[in-house]
């Protein structure tokens, strides 16, 4: 089936091709291929080989149950639930905030929802909590007692997942938005006492005809983020 077999792709191409995919085809991803993908990603770097992450993969009715639960909770409280791990820190520089706003405007521009159409933007944003209709959803689960290093290691695992997905012809969207439902997700997923959902990842075959998947975000220039000494 097209898009479900592994493709030959070098790492540089996978890095350049990866985007936040926000429209997917309904094609299901077979469990055996999802299992192989997760096993391959386990080669991601991990300090001390702690491998501090856990993954919950959802499809079918189990994914739908989470989506319905999210809709119910956010209908009564659109701001979500309190969390000790906010999506964005209290301090964001002007430059960082400008980048965040720019990517949002670029995305809404691609799908034709102007700034004044607040209702339209809210409807679109709600698609986050349906995993953008991807057939597969992952939750990355962390122990809330680990340190900042282990959070970084989990990030490397997630990036490895995304690059390996590109090799397979799959698209991904990492979604920290699920952080505003951590207490609800903890109960629903029956997590351990110190476990928490860090974020979600939508996974599937990209819908290349959807204009939202044409969004290719800009990155800072080399002189903005890199400093060279001793060359």
C-alpha cells in the first residue's frame, strides 16, 4: 500500500522534509509497522541509557475515546486544566514571541482564515484535539520526577520518531497542546502516580492536496543562533 512501505531516504533529506503535518489521509497504519517504527526509534540518544520515556499508541475506538473526552472537557473549560508544566515558559523574548505569532499567521493564511474570523480560527484550533484526523496518535509519557536532562533525551527520541516517519512516507505533528488536559489524561490512561503526559504526536500519511501542508516555517539565520570560536 502506497505510503506504508519504507522508503530510501538519507538523514539530511528527512530533516529538510519534516514539517508539522496538519492534514492526513484516512489510511490506517498497520500495528506491525508501528511497532517496527517505535523499536527503530529506541536507538535515539539517552544519557546513561535511562530511556526515560514511555509511549501510548492509540488508534480506532481508543483514539476516538480520547478525542471525545477532550471535546467534553474543553467545552466546559476552554482554557484547560491547571498544570505545573506550562506549554510555554512565563518569559518569552520579543524575538521568540514574534516567531510564534508569525507561524500562526502563516498557517491561517494557508487555509484562508483571516484574523477577524475568530470563530473560524477556534474551530480550526479544535482540530488539534482530534489529532488533525490522523489515524494514529501517540502520547509521550514522562515520570514527573526526572530532571531537565531526561526531558531533553525524550525530545531526541521524539525527533528520531519524526525522522524515521519521514523515511516511511508518514507525516507527524508534535502536539504540546495536550498539556492542558494532563489531569484528565492521567486518569483516562490510568497512568502511574508520578507519570504524566508530556505531549501528543499525530501520525499518518500526509494529505498533500491540503494547503495547510504547504506550510514550511522559516528558521533563524546562522548568525542569529551560532557563534564560532577558534576557527
